[in-house]
């Protein structure tokens, strides 16, 4: 029975770490290189501050990726598994909403 639990923990940690890296690395590239083309639906004509937008979205993505990596590390320790699951759910729901709503300040009117 312990083998199945260990395998399940390893599987969850692998998925969380993969998602964290898949979100965090492109976000870092977008933040450091200021590549607005990595933002879905980006239109240069409607953006008032391209550098500000790439910095904002890149930082938000790095936060989300880091939160997933931290949750993967916390999931290994049994007392922190519930906290890791709650953190993943909260970050998955709240961070994209905050990022999208804050991007409105970079829209040219």
C-alpha cells in the first residue's frame, strides 16, 4: 500500500513541477526579453505601454510558476499536502483573474 501512495505522490509532484516550469520559464523569457508576442491576443495598436505589459504579465506568470513549484515541494511532506492543494487551487483561480483585470490599465483608450 505504501508503494501506491509513494507512486501517487511522485506523480502529483511531477505534474505540479512540470506545470510550474512550463508556466515559469516562458514567463521569465517574456519578462526579461520584453517579448509581447508571447501574450495571447496581443495587439500593439491597442497597447499604451508594451514594456509595462510584458513586465506585468511576465511577473504574474513567474509568480504562478513559482507557486506551482513550491506546491510540488510542499506536497512531498505529508502534513503540507492539503495546504499545497489549496495553494494550487487558489493560484489557479485568482492569479489569472488578477493578471487579466490589471492588464486593462495598459489598454489605449
